[in-house]
């Protein structure tokens, strides 16, 4: 079976991913659902041959040494794929994630209006979070594309690997790929501060050094976009702070409080008409009140701040899902499934509120909202 034909088939079916795994036929993911491709199961040698056909000599050596590798490939001018080759008990395996060459606009993605405001800021840090496959890269690409089309800026991206390629339009866009154009995220960010950027995109904020440098860049007059894997806006703040040793947490809270402009936590839900998926967005805006909560380590109160902060563009995930349901964009079963995923987080929030109250934290109205956002099924 030819890899090029499989990738073309993946694109023709608007699939987000192609999975090849020893002992199984190829499998594609369409609208979040895994679907087997008709054909014989692949052997480990079949898959290794497919992977090696799109690897360089250096990548083959890395895969053989470490048993896994991340890289990106292009299929003509039609699409790019982010590739992860890895090894299982059955042998070689790989996942090819589709990356469209045409970057969607904010309007096409139906992003909340506050996102445009984020893209037009001069400085600060914007964090986009969510599980793997939730559309973080696509959201960030549309933000960068908006800046590229409408502003004269120097945009610098540091990614592993580079996913969406932006041709310089009104802005100058420089892409750096970790492992190919720079050794580490941290080294690239240290260098970035001497490369006269206006906007810096950090593909993934993985460690305390990378996070610290990103916050420093935001504090020194740059607009920084970054991604993390977390389930909610409040958890994102906790995740950033918890990366640091106890003695540094106070300093990081102060840096976050001074530079945070917004947090976007997102997930993808299946549309009711079966035409694809739609994003649901939880948004925290860095108002003075939010910054004070960060500074005073009152993170559990963020949720009630989002419930009452709609005039700033804030919204909770529960309300975002409820809005999609009311508009008929998703159906009740999809809304219920998504809300169940957030109910455990709400229980954790309730425990945090109780702990905050015992510690003298001030509670505000709305701290005990219903997990279903007021929607009955």
C-alpha cells in the first residue's frame, strides 16, 4: 500500500489524522471518529518502509536510536502533515496529522470577537490551551494570519515541528523549527529577544525555562502566543505557576499578573448536521481584577470572574456549550457528552473554593453554578 495514496485518501475524506499501526489496516479520524480503511492489515515492515520513504537520513537515525520521532512533511502544494513515528509492542507505527496549506480566517473558524482584540494587542501573553486535537494550532494560525494580513510586524515562530507556514504579507514572518533551525525552545527564545520581533509564537511551553523566557518577552514589550495542555483557563494559570520551584512561585505570579492578556481553553464538538466540528471556547481576559487574583494566589475565584465578565468577552466552557446548543449547532447528546467532561473539573473547583474559604479567600456570587450551565436535558 502506497503512503502517498493513503495521504491523498485522508485529505479526500476531510480526515484530521491517518493512523498506521502494525497488525491493523490504515485508520483515519473523521470528525473525531476513527474509521478503518478497507484493506489488508499492515505489517511492521510495511509501516517502517512508509515512514522511511518520507524521512531524511538524519531522521531515520534518530528514529532508530530513540524509537520515536516528530517531523513534518508536505504533499505537493495541497497539504502538510505533522508526523509522529513511534514503536509499539507489535512493531512500527505512525500518525499523520493533516495541516491545511490554506490558513483559515477568524471568521471561517467563527472565533469569539475578543480574539480579534487579542491579535491587535501590542504586548503581553496570550495562552491557548486544550487537549491534543482540540484545534489549538489552527486557532493560533488564524491569529498570526490576522496580524500578517493587517499589520506591519516582525512575527517569529518557534515550533516543534513547524505546522502552518505563513508567507510574509504585510508582516515579515520567520519560522524556526526546534531540532532543525534551533536546538531548543529556550535557546530560540533567548536569541529571539535580540532578533527585533514584535510577535513571538511559542509552539509549546514545556518547561520552566521556556515559560520564564516567554513571560520575560511579554514583559519587555512583545506580544507572545503560547500553547499548553490544560483543560480550563484557571488550570492553565495553575499549570504555569506549578512548573516552578516553591521559591520562585511568587516571582512568577507577579510576572503573570503584569503580562497576562488572555487565556483561551478550547475543545471541538461534532455539529448536529454532521458537517464537521465546531469549537467551544472558554475565555479569560486579563483584567485588573483577574491580575489581582493571580497576584494574591486566589486562582479558584477565576471561574466566578468569568461568569460575571461577559462585558470583557469572558465566558465559561459551560456557557459556551450551552450557546452552541441553543443555536442548534450541536445536539443534546453532544452537549451532554461535553458537559460531563467538564463536571469533574467543576467538582475540583468546588473543592478549591472550599479550601480557599478555609484559608480566608473571599468568595463571590456564582461560585456554586450548576455543572450543566442551567440547561436541562
